[in-house]
């Protein structure tokens, strides 16, 4: 992954937690190399991170609307 993938320590930490969580939920496919498995897990974690960032933005917008 590029060095600038994460904008903050918190984003990086959330990614790590999502990555490790994905290991519990998604097993390695038969014949899948370790590298391909880790890439797949990274992609899942990145998607989850992006989803959480979008949810936070929506919550922030909603709080301003209802404030």
C-alpha cells in the first residue's frame, strides 16, 4: 500500500483492527497464496474503513441538521 493511504494514526489503527477482524471472518481459499490472501484481506479492511468514514460523515451532517 502507498505510504499516504492513511491520513491519520486513527485511520491506520482502524485499518489494523478491520484487517485483523477480517482474518476471523474470511478464511484463505484453497490454493490461495499468502500474498493474495493478505491482499484480499487488506482490500476488505480498506472497504470497511471507507464505509466507517462515510458513516461518520453522515452522522456529522445529521447532527448539524438536527442541532
